[in-house]
């Protein structure tokens, strides 16, 4: 389990490293805000698009093979990005990182039902998500420092080397289950695979988990993956050191809140949807304060707001606990993949809307600088469009789940 968590820790570090280096990437590739969004958009698009295929494959081949393959793909992607001198090759590198990342999280989660009882699965799911999200600290602190000291290519090659080591450790030590294969079925026929996907898609609990992940996760992912550093430095006038300090609190919040939520959900499974709505409300209340604050907000206000935004990442793990509660083990990889699509589709749309809004305001003459504080106010407010869609989806699907499984099921 520790090796699986390490693999996800490294995957999160690879995922978030571009957000730390986004301003350097803009200079290196002479990219506009929309083009800069393209890096992360395609990475997230590939990640989300591969979730269902990866879920099917992990049900067939097991976690060890999939997680090791993912680590190798991320290493290759970071090497390509490190050596790229043109925008196109840079995008290729991030796409490979997204593909490797896609083969990590849900495959590590699949190990949990094989090793732990359902009563402990909620807590262990939070442990995986929380400990893995600490990987962002690796990109915020040592990677950021190495980027400033050694430059683009050495910093990214060091990240590639880390994934090579991870692949070796996973191959040597990760065990899918006490029996060894975690229920993997290498003889699963195409017809049965299609049937498993269809059954998962028709299950109301899978739909609810999808919309919970869609609604809760994206606000934190957008901030960590792409727009957090540019927002703090350009809209709030922070230095790189101050922005790094704030992002460190972002990650530590994931740790503290994640461990607390794990125990809370295990004791109160009937309050899972209520918790999801509360965390969404806290995150968007924080954005409301930052957007409406005249000028730059005081440092403490920004710090508290970022902490509220950060709660979304550990809280989104509730979606996977819903899957574990209602899905047979033989389909759990497929259902988990479908669920994980939700948050990253929402993130993809939000990242694009923010970048597009920044560029359009400059093209229309509303601002003279695409990264001006006033431009960020309008751009960050576009997240509300995505949140509205998510709330509607959650509200519809929770009624279907409660109608089938009882009013206290979620």
C-alpha cells in the first residue's frame, strides 16, 4: 500500500509541476494565455479520456502492471518536455504525462478493497488521496527551487528520473491483493467488458459519484494544476516566495482535512452528499471574497481563502467511497474510472474558460495586460458556470440513489 501511495504521490508531483513552471513555459515557448492553457487542457483531456479504458484494463490486468506503465509514461513525457524548444513538442510531453497520470490513481484505489474491509475502506481512500496530494509539495518547494537555480531542462529531467525510480519500486513491491492478482481477469472478453461498462453507466450510484467528483474536485484542481501561481503572482501581487508559501498551506490543508474527512465519512455515510455541498459552498464563498475585494486582498485573507479552496481536493474522495459502497469488486475499476472522469472534465472546461476569458478581455480592449488583476476577476468568476452544471447533476442523481437504496444511503 505504501508503494502504491508513493506512486500516486509522484504522479501528483508530475501533474502539478507545470503549474509551478507555467510562467517559465510562457517565456520558453512564447505562448499566450490560451496557448498556455492548451498544455494543461490536453493533459487533463487525455487523463479524463483514458479513465474508463484504464478502469477496464485494471480490472483485467491488475494494478501493478498499470501503475508501473503509468510511471514510465510520465518519465518519457517529462523528458520530452525538458528537451522541447517548440510549443508542439511541449504539448506532446504534457500529453504523455497525462496518460501516465491516468494509469495511477484509480489503479492504486483498486488495491484497497482487496486488502481492507468496507468499514476501513473510506479512511484508506482518504489516506491515498491525501498522502498522494502531498506530492504537490514536491513541485512547490524542491522542484520550484531547482527550476530557479538550474533551469528548465535539469529540473524536468530530475522529475523524469523520479518516475523511473517509482516504476522500479512498483514492479518490485506492489501487490494487488493477498492472493497476488487482486481479482484481475485476463481472459475478460470484449462483450463482457462492454457489459461491465454499460452496467456501471446505468448504476445511479456511479452517476452520483461522477457528479460529486465533477462538482467538488475541479475548484482545487484548477488552482493547483494551472492558475494558482499566475493568480497569486499577478492578481494578488505576491512574490514567488509568497506564492510558494501560500501553496504550501494549500497542500497541508489537503493533509489535515483529508484525514479528518476519512473518519467522518466512515461514521456518517448518510451525510456524504451534504458534506460535498458544504465544501463547494466554502470554496466559492472564498472565491467571492477574493473577486469582490477592492484591489489586492490582505495576505491573511488570501491565505484563508486558499485554505477553503484546498478543501475541495480531499473532499472529492467522497465520490470514490460512494463507488466502494455500491459497486461489486469485479467492476470497481471500471466504475472508479467513470467517476474520476467527472472532476477532470470539469477542470478541463474551467481551465479553458479562464484562459479564454483572459485573452478575450485583452482582445476587446477591456484590459491592457491579459494577466492584469482586473482580468483575473472576470476570468476566475467563470468557474461558477461549471459549478452550476455540477450542482444540477448532483441534485438529480442523489434523488435516484435515495429512491433505490433508501433516504439515508448517501
